[in-house]
C-alpha cells in the first residue's frame, strides 16, 4: 500500500503496551492523522487477556471508536455490526472520521 505504520509496534497483543505506551500510540496516530486502522478480531487467550479493547488496551480502543468509523469488514461474515470479541474471525477496517 505504500503506507508507513505510524506505530513502533507491528502488533499489539497483551503486555506490549503499558499505560504510557498506549498514550504514546494514541499520540502517534493523532499526529500522523492515520487514515485507516485494521483491528483483527483474534482471541489472545494465550497471552492472558482475551479481547482487544475490552480486556486490554481499552484507552486505545476508545480513541479508535471516538475518531474512526467502521468502513469495511474482511472475513467470512461481512457485517459491520460485528464487535471485536464476537465469535467469527474478521478484520475490521476503521476509517478516520472527517473533522469539520
């Protein structure tokens, strides 16, 4: 795609970001005006906490939900109402909301 990842982390699984790291990631996304964020709905039980945004990285998920809107779902079930943590595997693409 030719797009640079604005974060140092390529993946964010439980234990990668502490509170300071999460705040830094949010600042980096804001500063870069990142147009698209992909969040895979992948359980992470092997790391302890299971669901991104619910069991870990809540602040980051709140930032994404406040500033981005679901613009596509990739996977066998293409329903934009699916939430991270729902049973089927999917990847949710969230697009930056335009600001007035």
